[in-house]
């Protein structure tokens, strides 16, 4: 998020501002598509910069492992087994980091809320759009935080 904020503020916004300045110099702004589009881009960039700035102020970096690694907490890799025998592996992450294609599950999701605080071999019931689903925790792992996260 910090990298995106730096890119938007230091690189993208000055570039778009220059393009808007050049388009404005061409004359009639009411029919100047480049000017209108550039102003719209600036509004979108400014909106994203405000959002990122507020989010970064509220975030807490979790840089240590929990004392009880036998329980599911934020940052854990959790493997669950469904009733049909299929398994899935998730890492519990913040809402801004979730990416199911990488196995990153938002801590705010119903599944993650149901898993937090549970131990190995615990059965967990989760309400899904398809109805109640029972899963069993088959593995819990924690990894040391990487240096540049």
C-alpha cells in the first residue's frame, strides 16, 4: 500500500497534471477530451491517495508470531478438510490483502472468523451461501515475517 501511494503521488499524479496543463493550453476546455479525461484521472488518483493515506494510518503491522502456535490467529496458514474429503489451505490476512487465488483469506470473512482461536483437529461450522458447512482443521502453520512487507 505504501508503494502504491508513493507511485500515485510521486509519479502518476505529476504525469497526469502535466498532461492536463498541456491540454488546457490548447484552448476551449469544454470540448477538449484530453483535458476532461485528465481531470477525471486526477480526481480518481486523489480519491485513491486519500483512501490509502487513511488506511495506512489505521493499519497495525503484525511482526511477531503468537505465543500459542497451536491455535489459529491472524497470519496463520490453515489447512481445512471438507466433508467430501477435499482440502483447502488459507492464510488469514487483513481485508486489504485478501486474494483467494493465492490462498489469502480476509480475517473479516465468515470462514476466518470461525477458524480464529480453534486448534488442530477442531471441527468448525461455517455458514455459507449454500448453507452450513462443517470443516476440520488439519494443519496450522506460522511463518516468520518477511523483511520487506
